[in-house]
C-alpha cells in the first residue's frame, strides 16, 4: 500500500503524476487555501503533506498527525512551519531553494524600474484619460523619474537572490553596489565588486534598497521608523522577501510624508492586501500580489523540487532540500 500525501493546492499535472508513482495523492482542488480545520482533519490520516506559505503548520497540527513523516514545503521560506516541533516529533521538513532565484530577482528589478520611472503612475495617466484631458503631448516636467546608472544599489541579504539582483545592478545598469548581511561574502566582493556596509551606513548611502532576507525574529520589522529615517529622501525601497521584514505602518508614514521617494512591494504583513489599505492610496508605491516566483519556469521547478524531496524520502534517502538536518538523529528517512 502506498503512503498517503495531501497536497494543499493544485500543482502541475505531470508533477502530480510523478508523485503518484510513489504516493496515494489527495489534492485540494479549490483556489482558496484549505481552512485550518480541514488541514487538521487531513493530517490525521496522511504520511506526507505538501504545504504552502499560507498554510499554518503549527505544533498543535503536527502533534495531531500520528502518521506524518514529512512536510514538503512548496516555497523557499518556511516560517509558517514549526520546524522545532517537527524535529522533536521526527518529521522531516523540506523546501524548494535555488529554483526561483531568476524569477524573483527579475521581479525585484521590474519593481525598481517601475518605481524609478513611474511606470504604473504613467500607465494610469494615459489609461484614465488624464493625458488626453491636459491637451499636452509632451512637457519637460511630465512624469519625471530618475536614471539608475551611477546610482548606489543597497542589497540587504546577499543570498542567491540578493546576489543576482546585485549582479544585474552592477553589470547591467552600471550601479555601485553595497550590501549588508550577517556574514560578509568575500567571494562576491571579489567577483562582483560589491562592498560591505553595516545596515545604518547602507541605508544612508543607497539610492535603491532591495531586501532579500528570510523572516526571523531578528529580521521582523528590520525596516522600521528608525531605519527608514536613515534613508535618503530620494531613495527607493523594494521588498520581495517577506512582508513582516518591513513595518508597514512606518512605511506608510515614510511614503506619505516624504522620508523616502517611493517603494515597490511584492509582499505584505497581511496577505491578501485589503484594497482599502493606506498603501493603495499612495501614488509613489507599486504593489503586486506576491508574484516573485510567478513564472512557469520557476513554479514548475518548485513543484519538481517538492516531488524530488518526497520521492527521495520514500526511497529512504535524505531529501535534497532538508531544512531540519538534525531530524536524522530522531528518525531515518522513509516509511519503514
């Protein structure tokens, strides 16, 4: 008899077929996420779970999953999972790193360009008829933005995605790149010519600040009223990491009162974002619905990574993207 897996959202058919060779697959087929009560019911009967960032995999749920042996997260981040609790219970936790570097880095640059050249604001200007109503085809001061060449790009978190954003900024746009991370990356400094700064110095110096850190206790509200006030009034802030890294209330003040020039946001403290949220009324912010990995290539590769993690575990092998390596001391991989 095959072990059972519950997948909390529809994935690609070919990947489901691949997983089905080893598992009895149950897929949640609604667009909205399964309610917590449904998850709680499902995990009582399954051996494996495929989760998304929006699924709350807390200790209570894990303790009520007597057969559960692996949680395969369809994401890089895993702050929705109580990893410590899973480890104590001998449950393996995996994620999907590396496969969404390009898509997320490209979106960060799309946001940087959209804010710096006022793309969304200009689109609305044309689409809603304001350009036509002013009866002026071209004016020296119409929709002025800023050029990026020669400006300073500040990267907070020089992991895979941060490094790729830095590379595009340096080699593609001719920007000076500085970075902050808890650990200095001397290899990147040599290869890309990036320069290390402590966070306060980076915020004071950068014309564009792009955030690429995981959400932890240390990074929650890393960007707050105090740190925002360190930035240049002409600076742009871009966040494609996790919403709670930025204090939203402080950011609204910064954008409304001109502490910084603009922001591009893919992630928010509360998702989905309420259309009546103060951010939606501001012209100097570009907001998109958590689409950093939303390319076919990235999302399919993420699904493939989930399948590979599940299949490796089934075969009694350590999954390639194991998050909690110490779980191996608790229980060997596999269902035997």
